């Protein structure tokens, strides 16, 4: 049974085409991975099927009474509500049902026998609905999901206004899972989850009976939960049965077949053109030449997809730093209350350190405290000599209305227009991306703009806070290679072991020093 049918949609932004004549069907119970390079239109597709965006052409048809749950990171959470309030709002339809049932009970005293019979029937229906949907165990369900996604550590009574971007995403994801919709639409759900909670979500999705569409560049996670791949490339959407690894094999074979067919056809076209050119003027061979010209005119010419620019990351290195990178003495980090025990940490030149552990334990706060951006509660940080620091923040502080060129130029005013364009193109951005406003770019494209600025700055210490969030597979692999080749020191936060394990020299687990319960 088809839950969603997409018929012949086309869409673009200005002169930049995103989809052309795309069709798609989602059946009950299908677990779909929606994949493609940054900027190919995965999030746009989600916005079109949820009707947040109207396509230029085509139709979107949902089957009747389908409840759709969409993890949209732009959802506004109302100030004054606690995390518990937001999670319980997933059951609002059940609270409304209870209200209607209680209202009927109040009216029964004045009802006629006929009305009373109907009311008792309605009350029975309401009661069954509440019982079947576990209305009387809502608090337990809220706490189970909150525990699974690490929200209990933040505190369920915390005001949602005080949450970080990552914590907000967790709350929205938890609310969505509690709603148990007929179809889940998840756009990069693992970006703000740590390893422990990614494992929990993986198990949840493996057991999920309903359909879902998942956008993710976390390949091990994707492979473990999906049974279908839809690949977005060159304005088309192609279906592949199986996981990502199987898709790669099939895609490579398909690409080679297309290239072979293209070469064969190009040779045939050249021979036909040559024959027509040599024979159209002769009376004796004119008819044969015209016949071949007709064949040429009717031929459906195979076109190969244009190769996308591949990202190339090469960090510019400053002079060597002193032996000491930093040392902390009884450092206690936090804001209103301590997030850590007194820390005595030391990092030396040449070390590449991955900082791991559950979300919310203070990893980002520690980075910012070391860099002097956060004032510690107590203790001190001593930075070494001759440090040239490059800092990649987890979240963009403000979404700029500048174009990519203007955004880059503001940090590198001495560069010529050619140098700016070349630096951005080197990070895998096309001309159309480069000339677009930063605000309209996808998460992965914005990350590439920030990486372009980072790799063009001379550094000897890289401080990277979740640098792989939003990056496509190709960009992630290239970033890993660049970090391996970097001769300076690195302090890195990441929730992807396959990214950092064979790159770093040391792993620091923040759960050993946090004051938070994990």
C-alpha cells in the first residue's frame, strides 16, 4: 500500500535546477535512506513532500489519515516550557480525548435514556483509545525515550529556551518518537547525538514497524537501519534495493555501462556524420546519406552526468609552536554550576587528541574555556608560545545574508576575486553555490564555506568541534586525509569512531571528569 506518491515533480532556485521530472513511491514499512552529495536537494525533497515548499511542477499525494512526523531543526520551542512539557505535548491528542470523555461524564446526569446510551458508547470508544495508546503510562514512556536520548542528564525540568542547538534537536527527536507517526522523516538525526545515543536510536529504528525516510552521511548507522536507497544526483532520483554498500556496487556498474554505451554511441555518431558529409553531394549516394541523417536526427543522445568538483582540503601550516600547547591547573568549567571536577590536563606539540563522551557533559565548554572564550568557574589555563589557532565551531553563530564570496572575503580582504572563487571551489562548491547567499545553502555547503576559511588560515593548532556534521561521504573522507597529513596539533570532538580512531594519538573521555550523570 502506497503511503506517499510523488508524480513528476520539478523544482529549482533561480537558474539552479534541483529536480527534473522526479517520481517516487513510499510503501508501508519501507525504511528508506535518502542519499546524495551536499547541495543535491535532499532537504529540499523533504520540504516538498511535507508541503513546506511547493514544487514548480508535479503532484504530491499522501494516503488519507497518515500522520507524518518530520524532524525539522528550525521548529521554534515556546519559551517557558520545560523539556518534560514539550515531550508530553506529543500526546496532546490523547489529553484532548480524555477531556472530551470527562465532558461526556459531566453531561450524563442530565441526559435522556436514549442520549445516555449513545454517550456510554462514545465514552467506551474514548476509553479504548486511551488504553490502546498507553495513556496511563505516558510519564514512563516520556522518561524511557528521554533516557535513551540523554535528556535526563540535561534535566527534564529545564526550560527549552536555555538549550543549545544540539539539545533542542534531541528534544524534537524525542517528541517525534513519542508521537509514533505513520511515517518518520529524519534529516541528519545523528548530527547532535553521541555514540551511546546513536546506538539507542539505531536499535529503535531497526524495530520500527512504520515507514521512514532518513537523510544521513553516517554510513555505518545508515546501513544498519535501512532496506532501500534513493540516490539524488543531477536532478534525478534513482531507487536501489538494499543498503549503502550494495548501492555503491550497483551504482559503479551502472556508471561503467553508461560510459561504455556513451563511447559506442559517440563512435556511431562520428561515423554517420562522416558518411553524410562525404555522400550527400553525390546523386548516386544522396538517398543513403539522407537515410543516415534521419537516423542521426531521431537518435536519443546519451549524456554523461557532469563530474561535481571534488573537495580538496589542505591546511596551511604556521611555524612550529612551543612544546607546550596548553596546561590546565585545577580548572573547573561551567556556567551557573560546575560541569567538571578540577581538571589538570596537558597537551604537547604533535598530539592529535579526540575528546569523546555523552552530549551535555561539557566537551564544547572545555574547548571554549581553553581558548579563553568562556570564563572558568575556578582554576586556570596556560597556553603555550607561538600558537596559531584555527577553531571550527559546531554551530554557525549567525546565518549570514552575505554571499559565499562576501563571507570569505570578510576574513581574507587581501585576496583577489579569482583567489576567493578558487579557494571556495577547492572545497567542492560550484559556481552557483559560490554566488549564492550563505543562508540558502545546505548544512554541508555551509560547513564547506567555514572549512574554506579554516584551511586558508596559517595554523599550528586545530580545534575542531564536530567537523563532520552535515558533510557528505566524499568530503568526510577528504577531511580525514587532510587531518592525517597535518603536521600541527589537533584537539577534536567527534561522535564518529570510524572518523577519528586511526587519526588521533590520544582519546580523552569526558565522562571521567564530568559532574553530570551519564
